[in-house]
C-alpha cells in the first residue's frame, strides 16, 4: 500500500482537502480524505506544502503516431491515398518508444487519446492509453474511443490538389453522409461478408461510439451538427476554434468539444478566428469542453500550460483544471476510472510544487497505476 499525505489534495469532483491523504492499493485509489488512519504497512510519501492532483489527460494528440524527430519514418498519422478510411486503427501505428511519451510523463500527463490525422474525411479509430509502458496493447485504457472525421480545409486541400474528391466543403460532407448511409445499408443486409470499413462505423450508427469531427470554423461546426442530427449519431467537435461563435447552440444540443491547440498561430485560413476567449465563452454557455495539445503541433508537455492560458481570457482556475482532468475523462466515457481522486479510480496522480497555472510550476512526482514514475526533485 501507498499513502500520499500532508499535501493540498484537489479531488476535482469534491472539495479541496488541506493536509489530505490519498491511499493507494495496487493500481487503485482506496480512500481520500483528512485524518485517515494510515495502515502500518503503507509506504508514506510526505507531500506537505505540495499540491496533489489527478493525472492530466490530453484528449486529442498524435503521440507515438507522428514522432516529432522523424519526417517520414515515424509519421504515420495520415493515409493520403483514400479520403474514406474509418477502418484504420491508430494503435497499429503507435510507437511506445516515442520520446513524447516520456515528455508527457514528466509533465504529469498520464493519459492521452491518440488519433489519426485530419487529411481524410474519415481517418480511423482513436485509442485512449496510459503514457507509461513499452507495449501499446498493455497501455490501452479503451480502444476505440471514437472514430476520427474531418471537415474544412484539410481533406479538400489534400485531395483537391490531386483533382480528386473531395475538392470542396460540400464534397467533404457528401462523402461523410454517403459512408454513413452505406454503413446503415451494410447493417441491414441479412447475409454479408465482413467489411472492416463499415464494421468500424457500426458502433457510431448505434450511438455506442462518437464520431469525433475535426472542425475549426463555425460553418464547419454547423455542418457537423447538421450531419449528426440527420443520422442521430453522437459527436464530439475537435479543435472547435470558432466554438465561441456558436456556443449557445452547442450547449443547447449538449455537444461536447475538445478545444485547441491553444498555443498556436494562424497557420491556415480556418484558424483566422483563433481566440483565447473561446474556453471562457464555452464555459459561460454551459458547453462541456476539454483542452488538447494536438501534439506535435503543441508539445504534449505543454498541456497544463495550454489550460493555464485560458485563465488569462476569463476562465475560472478550477474550470481550467477540470478541462485537463475530469472533463476529458467524461467526454471519453472514462470518468469511472480517470479525472479525479476518488476511491475506486485508477491511481494516476501528480504532485506539483505550486498551482499548475504558475509558470514556475514543477512536476515533482508522478504515479501511473499506483507506481511511482519520477523521483522527488
């Protein structure tokens, strides 16, 4: 057993505990509170003067699938030979030896969602996994955790430049609709041979998995909403750069979003409306949102910094913290395991020397599944 005691414990879903204790047995949290009796067999870690939080979650990145020091050998995020590839699986391209996993751990990011890129209208299956491990299959938390889709500039730029479909936003939407219709027809056949392309989308049609749609501009966000309602499917808006323009509508329809990258320039036209105020406006409207890095666009170790920057534009500090803990866990359907310090949850824990939004903040210790990763500095 392990006891982390004496620190300020941010449970996230409950109150902040001064001089609190977190008890861990094997890979789970068994108790959280103040004045807890610590069993004599416990290893005790004194966190006095420190902050104890759940591990951070990056809900959208390309760690292990777009290795940042390789221009070709480790770049496996986009299959740019066909705009409709929902049957691709991110897990098949993940290299657990990518140094970004170590960067994530040292920054307190204990879980990530690795996704195919956005070159294709349908890009493939996304996987949630822990950032500690040497074998991807043993790092998996949930696979798949969604199917990646993309609207906007990327698919039409990739294929339109080759005089292929899609060359317009209309064609992006049409290909997505057509594939969903084909999936429904596939499901209705009495006798059928397996077709992995449609098999991967059956859980989307059944509302068992969300379609996670890359959409920066407000018009692309609305196309995603339109298609979701037409086919009665669950969606998550990825990036949602201009979400602040349609925040009330997203709230009304209870559509969650994952915003970012936060630390970015206007690298393409659809990022013209990028604004730090996005998170605050979404929060005020009642939209559930998480913050992502989109690594390697923003290095994964800057997830907490990305969340901290949203505070500058009016987001409450506690909501910025929720955006990299319990909110992504809830959006991913993993809040029963991740995102807060509660009995029964995975013992993924970060110890900081000061608040995460302080530029001087240092990660002092990290625990994944109850095992210490970093020694105290």
